[in-house]
């Protein structure tokens, strides 16, 4: 019998992220406490650029953006927030989206699987994702539950379960 496998990935749905950014932009434009402070939310390449006239206002705009991401089902672990910085008369904050599992986190996940998962489960790193295989589907499901219970730095999705 062939091995059962699944892949562990960390990806953000671009359409959901775009919808969250648009909702945050609309709310910032509408809210009274953001009037006349130059607050805005917009895409800047692959990052979301937040602007306002004070550091506190930029952080308030970030709170609005985070709440929209949560409502759209995107975990905050997939956000890469920078620090607010001054740019002329305004403060800016760049928020990136993490896609893929970096090698350091992939090694951590692989070590967790090796140490704590059932012995029949094997994992291998393939670029920015991990392939997990075993003869038993039950062992794979136990491994998924184990990883969901861990507090990791990346948002994990389990795909291609075969």
C-alpha cells in the first residue's frame, strides 16, 4: 500500500487579504476619529501601507486593519508588521504578508514531528513547504492535531491530503 501524505504550507489568500484591506480603507475613510488626520490604508506592491499624522493614529489604523483580517479568516500570524516611521509630516507603517515557511520554522516543525509525532510519520522539507508521509492515515491526522496545538510563529495550512 502506498504512503498517505499531506503538505504543510503557510499561504495567505490574496483575494481575502485584498477584501480585508478594502474594508479597512472604507472604515478609515468613514470614521469620525480619523477625519483630518491623513489616515489611509492602501496596497504598496506586496505590502499594505498605513499612513496617518501621528504614531498613535497609525497604530489605531493598524488595529482596524487587524480586525478586518480576523473577520476575513486570516490569522494575525501571517502578518509581518514593521515599526511606525516618520516620513515628512506623516507617520507610515508597512505590513507585509508572510507566504511560505522559512527554513528555520520548517526545521522546527520537522523536529516536532520527529520527536512527538507517531514513529511511522516522516517529514521532508521541499522549498517553502513540508511533505509529511506515513503508512497510516490516522497517524497523519494525529500529527495534524499535534501541530495545530503547538504555538508556532507561522500560520499553517494542511493541503493535498492523500
